[in-house]
């Protein structure tokens, strides 16, 4: 009994692929609203893409092996008569990777004589050849001809599948965004929350080359994924986050170009300088200041008793300093907070090595999920999850500051002196 591969009687590959798209749409529709709104959008997209993409089978030719030769009774037709003969056969086992059903349906391209095999399962296919009086080379050639025929059909199937997978990767993010927008609209959450920030009338008097912005928080999920109700929360809009990082970057560049300014400055002094320039760009509704200080090294944007932005300032003293700063920053952030920056002050020597080491340290942190979009010498982005909630994602920008060695030395001396006094 033989199995005909890529047979139209089992269906068509393009129909099966379209059914996969429809299944993705149905899964998204049936996803519980609170769970979807509270989950990490990136994780939802990756999950659905994983379910929707198809792995075209690949024959693992280097792993082919044979079973012991056996004798079987075969029926033949000779001159109109059906006769039975006992013949010696050899079974070739061909392992493969990919999805079995691709072998069973017809791709867009085809021939009138698709290949056949003795057996097909989820791990391998088996080709049985009647040895008869065949020489070794003849047997090898016949076997490879069958393999080549199967590979030809797989190449046709792969064309269909690659087109489908590309469609899935572009379609799923749109479907997720549309579904979340529908759910938010149903709950009347499209209106922005409070936290208006006005443009300063005196914006033109400041020299930092960033236009002043009116910041409004976007809506963001507020409870852990699952059946718990979705609740709105204040969050810093992406454009405002990027504008704040840009302002910090401009100030960093100014300090690096004017090292005499930074000499003798400790973390708190540099933090205060950054605050002045940030508040020259943004104005809060209640106090006139958007960015505030907390402790000696923190830069905060706080609304409704929540920190929607935190910047942590830290001098680089090896990988442990980056790890400590990250732990401290995560300790400030609750599961409602979504955006942060780690401002790493590095003395001029081996700045690139220090940045690389800091990035490796952050990559290895248990809260780190993946790298973000930016990965340059001036900024490296990460996506972390909040303590105790893997679905609450925190965007972290690592901003290195190359400062004069004297600034770091003075900070060390001051710290050692404080330790001695204590």
C-alpha cells in the first residue's frame, strides 16, 4: 500500500493556508477582552504569528538510514495474468523537519505524476525499493530520483508557504491593533486621560534645540493579564518619551563637548542640570514643572500618584553598578509604569567597552525580555517586565554619558569620605 504525496484529493495547500489565517482571526476574536487588553501586545503578536506561520518540510538527507532487507510477496500483472512473486526489498527511512500535512495537499504548481512513498508519519517518510537484479549504482540512482521528485514538490510548496508566512507577519500586528482599538472603543477609553501639559510662553528663550511639546498621557492597560478587569491608567505618550530622550541626548552632547562644565560635578549636580533643561522643554499643568527630582539621582514624571517616567542617574563603576541601578529603578516602578531611562555617566577611558558591558549586564537581568528598536553607541533600548508581572512591559533607554575622568574621581572621593564618616 503506497501513499501518494501532494495529492489534490486531500485538498489544496493554498486553501489550508487561508484556513490558518481565518483561524488566527477567530482566536483573536475569542480572546477574552480583559486578558487581551492587559497582555503585552508584543507577546500577543508573537504568539499569533507562531500559530499562523507554517514550517515547510525539509528532507534531512544526511540522516537517511536503511532498515534490514526483507522479503515480501508482491503481485504483478504479466500478459494479462496476475501473479505473485516473493521479492527482496530495501526500506529507506528519510527523516524530515516541518509539518506533515504539507506532504498531503497539492501546492499551486504540480505535475501529472506526483511522488509516492510506502509510509508517511510526523517524523519521516519511507521509500521501499524492489532490489531484484539491480546493481548498487542503479538502486542508488532510483532512490535519489524519488528524493529529487519530492524535493521539487517541496520547493513549489515552499513558494506558497513563504508568501503565506510573509502575509501573516504583516497582517497579525494590524489585526491585534484593530481588535484592541475595538475593545477600547467599546469601553469608551479612546478619550485621553487628564494630565494636560501646556506649552511655555517663553520657549524661545532657551537654547536646547528641541521644540517645546504639549505632553498628554496615552491610555495603557492597568491590571495583570487574565480575567481581572482592564482599567485605564496614565502613561507617557511615545512621542513625548522620545522627545524627553532627545532632550537628554542633546544635553549629554553639550556636556561631552564642554568637559570643563562637568569636571567636579557629582550625580546630583548633573541630574539637576538635566532637570533644568527638561523643564525648559515641557511644562506641567499644576506646578509648571513636568520633570521632578526624587532622592539624589532620580528624574520623575508623576501623575495620579504614579511614576509614568523615571530616569535613574548612575556613575559607571563596573557591571555591578549597572545591575544595582536597574534593580533600584525597577523598585521604583510599579506594574503601571511603562517608560524609563538609565543615564550612565562614564569617564572618557574605554567608554565603548563600558557601554557594551552595561548592555550585556542588562541583557542578563531576569526582568529583561528583549532588545528594543534603538541599538547605537548613543542609545540602546531594552524591554523589561515589571517585578512580579511578565505582561507589564517597561521600555528602558540606556543613555551613556562620556564625562571627564575628574568628575568620576571626585565622585569616588566624596563617596569614600561619606562612607568613612558613617
